[in-house]
């Protein structure tokens, strides 16, 4: 392989990284604007898949593992909330997820001990808030946690333009959604959670 071919391959990979990075911004916007949990779960799954591929290309291995855990949690909640999947299958999925999250905690703690910084610590706090948000079955609680994630992540990812844009958009959209739905009736809230 000649140098020119190698440079072209690098340029294509760099272009793919940029596309996936900005696609990540789009998916985060979609996650925040959907009005039902089912569609929100679809967007979250697509976002985590996109971010996993992007993280692999960027060489961010802890982020790869973390995005895989978000995908697993989202799949678990989807099967539990929106399908008639057998209880044993859901329990097996949960067991696999618990093993994966345990490994993620192991990796996260060791990485943080090896290189403790405020930014890395806040990135993991942000991840924890997002994971808890994905477990929510009420859209209002989900939005409150995502709003919190916006503020924590804004500090944790300070300096990364794509993540700063994502977190600013999350703050704006979640604030708007929480403000405009504050007077919803219980029936309207129940319809949103379907």
C-alpha cells in the first residue's frame, strides 16, 4: 500500500469520525424532543449504537464499554415495557446486563484511579445520571434526570465542541419540555409514558 492510499484511508476515517460525531448531536436532539417513551427508547438505542461506533474509531475504549451498557439497559427496558417477552428471557437479559455493568464499574474505577481528574469523574457521574434516566418509566422523571445530565456533562466534557453542543441542547430542550408540560393532567402524563 502506497503512502497516498494510506493518507486517503486516514482522510476517509477522519471524515467518518466527523460524521458520526455530528450524528451523535442529532441523535441527542431526537432523544430529547420525542414525546413518548417508546420512540425515545428507539432514539436512545440508535444514539448508543452510533456513539459506540464513533468511540471505537476515536479509540475511546471506556466510552465504548459505557455505550454498550446504555444499549443493554435500553434493550432491557424496551423488552420489559413494550413486548410480551417471556419473563425468563428478560431475567436472562438482566443477568447479562448486570455482568456487563459490573465489568464497566471495574474498568471505570481502575481508569479513574490511574488518572483521577475532575473532568473524568464528572463524565462518569454524567453517565450514571443517564443510565438512571434510561431506567425511568415516567417521561417527566426522565427529563429531570436528563436536565441534570446536561449541567453535569457541560462541565465534564468542557472543551469538546460536539459534547458541549449536545449538553447545551439537552439543557435547553429539557427545560422547555419540563416547563411546557408542568400543568399536564394525569391523563396527559399517562399518555406520554406509553
